[in-house]
C-alpha cells in the first residue's frame, strides 16, 4: 500500500467441521449426514487519506469560490512605462523644424523680451526650447525661460516669427515636482512616450475639476509637464551615445542690460532640470521664511491619463504642435 493510503483489512473467519471417524462411516453413509460446517462472514474496510482531502476541497476555511478562482486566474493590469531614451531623428527630419535654423532661438527670445518684467521675474538664468505635454497628451513646442522668481513658457510661431501666448508660473507657488519616465494606463491604445520628463504642480494636492480635465483647451490645469525637444539629437544616431546640438549663446537685450546666455544643450531637459531645480530651491528659501508649505520632490513615473488617444496619436505623429515644413506647407 502507498504511504498516503491507509488500508485496514479485517477478516474474521471461524469454521467448525466434524472430524472423520472411520468407525462411523457406514452410519454416515446410511444416515446421509452432511458434515456440519459453519463460516462466519468477513468484513473488508479500505480507507484513503486522499479521498478525504478531495472531499474537503471547496468546503471549510481552505476552499475558494468559483468567482475568487476566476479572479486569481485573471492576469493583473500592468501599466505601460516608456523607455529612458527616445529614438533620434535623421538630419533630413531635423531640418524640417524651423527652430533648427541658426539664430532662430535667439531671434524668438529677443522678439519676446517685452513680456519679461525684471521686478516680477528677476534675472534670466537660462533659455531652452522644450516640449510641453498637455493634459490630453498633446506635444507642443515651447520656449522656456528660467528666471529668479518665475518660469515663463512661450508659444512662438517660428514660421511667422510671432509670439502667440505665454504663461508665467511663480516658482514659490510650486509645491511638488516629479521626475521620471512616462507611465500610461495598462489598457490604453495610445503610443507610450519614451524619454524622461518633469512635472511641476502648484495645486497643493487639489485636483482640477472634471470639466477642466476633459476640456482640451482648458487653462485651469495646475501643473506643467516638460520633456526634451525632438532636436536634442544630432544626425549621429548612436544608441549608446546621444549627442545634443550645441549652440554658442543666446544674445538678449533687456532694457540697458545685455545678456549672453551660454547653452550647452538648449533642447535637452537634463540641463533645464539642473537650472530649474536650483532656481526653485532659491525661491523656496524665501517661501519657507514666510511659513508656507515646503517643496516635495519625487523620482517616480509621470502618469499620463490617456485611455483612448486617437487625437493625441494623430497630433503627435504629425508634429502639429511644432513649427515645421509639411510637404511644401509650413505651419
């Protein structure tokens, strides 16, 4: 018998038979007597532990209902997180951007200098051309100025050489900054964005209203999401060594003051992050002295709440948010 099968066999048999006596053989034959033989009944009992275990399945504390079993069999929803580096563009694709032309950034900033107010913004610490990602996951080309007390984002048309709009964010109002990769819902059909991003909040934990979040043109979103510009890579498409485009300087004239801002990589988020974090920490020192809430910095994935993504896929793949040539038409 197997170890897990315990068998009990109980056999009880008592028999009684008359002994043969040769002297009484004739009497036996004459009387035709049949020997009196009696057998008692036998009992066979078999018990197995495996049968008991099978009977206990689905009953008692160790059992599980069919709904729980189906839920356990269902695979968990895993969020989609992009890669740390995005694929670079070719030289031909880069030349289609009007910002690629020499002096384009410098001319755009100098033409937009009227919005800079030294009494509010302070001195300019750096100029970048980055990509802003709105709450509908649409990419937009933005000139970003890091100042002593503010962060300015400019929507500039490099084709018409015209400033359309700008947004001023007070650095002391920012209460949270997230640095990391981009994360999308597990069941979205949108294309996951690669690269590293930065998101700054000034809402003190208060989420925007439903109407604001579902309005693609809403101006009431209390955060800004930035990443590198598509022109951050040269034609050299070495996946092990991405080389940023170098600019000598950006020449600015604000009032009687002339600034020559040296830029190591004007299209990269990494250099912007260093200057932005330094400026925001300086602003936080004044903010903390006034008894306000301190800044929190997190290194975590930046969640993009995009579940369908049809509009954003068309918008981003066509680079509608950038000033570039499009088959003989420029906008």
